[in-house]
């Protein structure tokens, strides 16, 4: 096969000798952009592009991928295995790839993305073991199955939505406690984090995630958020559970061994406070989301004689309301709070959300904030984003102007690598 039909991202830029027009015509817009970003030294996961010439050949061969191109695809997959040290379809260290459509010119109706190709019933178990996170692994597998079914098999998305709705109904039936969501069931089938418990009636973890999963809709969200503030809220942040355990419970083990107000026994664990900030913003409660942010942010802690940790870093936990030194921080640096807070502030409060199909702008801010500006680098392009809030709202986008032109959506088009765009978003 004399014609070259596949290019690794790392070789695409050099192969065309700086001829960007030919490169885009051959690799498509996305492929050319990935080649340029790779050549510029950006941390692009390695992959390869199947050229537009291969697409033309596909039609010339009667809508069949010929044996030579097929063999070349598998040869390039082997190359990715060597680069990454992973193996496609392996049960212990699987190589996962995404498949995206491209063209010389972007157009409506192009194939949607398929993520996590390489997972199957066995490989997902290997991914779970390698990451130590079974939930993450099976969520990746779920995404692949849904996308493959929709794009390749043309299975209606509604069939998956039916199953998701069944799961939500099950959570409401077995996980809703009247004003909040229970934490779990113990090994004996008894509720954990329920009004039925003498202590530890409510836990923080399920509340935010169930809100962000739209379990039960607006009514359940409002009740849950109210319970969070009523039972978990303190001036120094949200406690992990309430009331604190005062005696050892064999079914719970370690969490009931700490003194009340410390660590997992009703301490203020900072990293999961960020989850509730996200939930509040998701629910449109900008004032409350920012309030929760200020309660644990180091810059807002004024009593350093009480706080007693560095004023520029998050602590793992702050002593809860049951502790002798309520408000004293413990284990500075030993936490993922900074990362979670950056995620919360950038994507939920400021609302700059990267998606497969472009940046989505969906801010949720305190009503007193009149606006802000953000510069965001995304897929090699620079976005200067100005958000204005003339109506003093907490959430909602009334208008978007992209490089001087109004958009009907709050999802921005993907700009070409190396370009700069100006965006104005008006809330309302």
C-alpha cells in the first residue's frame, strides 16, 4: 500500500513540512489540531489519525475497510501499546482509546465520540484492580456501552434512560429517609445514617452526590440542602456526620472510635465540603455555595490562634462542634481539598466546564457579584471570557456573544489551536 493512510499524532506535523492546508485536508480539523499541539510539546495523550484519504478509499471499496487499511490500524494500535506500556483488551493493564470523527470542515451530523474502547467484562475488572477504584472502572465501562450502543448499534438512548430511572426509583425507595439520604446498610441490613439511628443519623457523603444526580427532583433537593445546613452546618464548615458517636459500635468500627468532633466522628473533613459546594451550585444556590466556600477557605480564617495551621493551605480536617477545640485545624497539606476546591470554583461557581463538544459556560455565583473575567486555555486555543450579572441573579445564562456573534447555546464552539476568542456571557 503506497499511500499513507494513518499518522501518529507525533508524526503528523513534520510529515507535511509546515503545509497546514494540506495537513488539515488530510488529517481533518481535529487531527491537524492534535498534531500541532503534540509538536508544540503540549501533554496530548498519544494516538493516531485515520486520514480523509482512507475515508475516500472506504467508499471506493464499496463501503468496506480494505484489508491493508485494517492491518495498518492494528499495527498502529500495537505502536500505542509500546508507547503506553498497556495492551488493548488486556485484563490486567488495558489500553483504552477514544474514537472521534473528523473532517476537513466541521459539519452537523458527524459521528459522536466513543470513549473507553478496549473495555469488556474482563478488562473492566483489571482496570478496577489497577486503579483501586471499582466505581470509576465500571462508570467508564457504562459510558463505553452507552456510546457504542448509540453510535454503532443505533440502540435508542431512551432504553438506557429507562434503566437509569429505575435506579433512581430504587434509591428513593431504599435510600431516602424523609429529609435526607441514608449513608448505607450495614452487614446486618440495618440503615446507617438514618433517623432510626441513635447517633450518626445523617452523613455528608450521599447528600451532595444524590442532589447532583437529580434523585427525586426539586423537592428532594430542597429538603436535602436544608438538612445539610440544619444538621451538618457550623461556622467552620460542614461536619461529616451528626450526632457524633459517643460509644463504640462494632458494625461501624473505626469511625466510632475517635473522640466526638475529630476525624471521621463528626469532624469537619474539608475535601467533602467541596462536594456540597458543587451540589449547591448545581441546584442554583450561588449564595449558599459561596458561603460554604468561605467557611473552610484558609484566606477567610481570621482567628489563627484557634485555627493554628498555615494561613495559605487547607487542612485535612477542622475540629467539629463536638470537639473541645471546635475550629482548630489538623493535618495541614494532608488533603485533596485544594484540588476539589479548584474544581468546584472553576467549573461550578465560575461555571467554565470543559466538555467533549466545547466549553460550557454555566455560572452559579452569589447574587452580589456583578461579574468576573476568566482566561481559559482549552485544546490549544485561548478563551477570554467576561461574565456579567446585571440582574443580580445566582444562576442562569440569558445571552452569549462569541467573537462578536450571538450564540443560541451556552456551549462555545471549539476554536482552532493557536487562536484567541472573546466571549461575553450575560446572566439572567
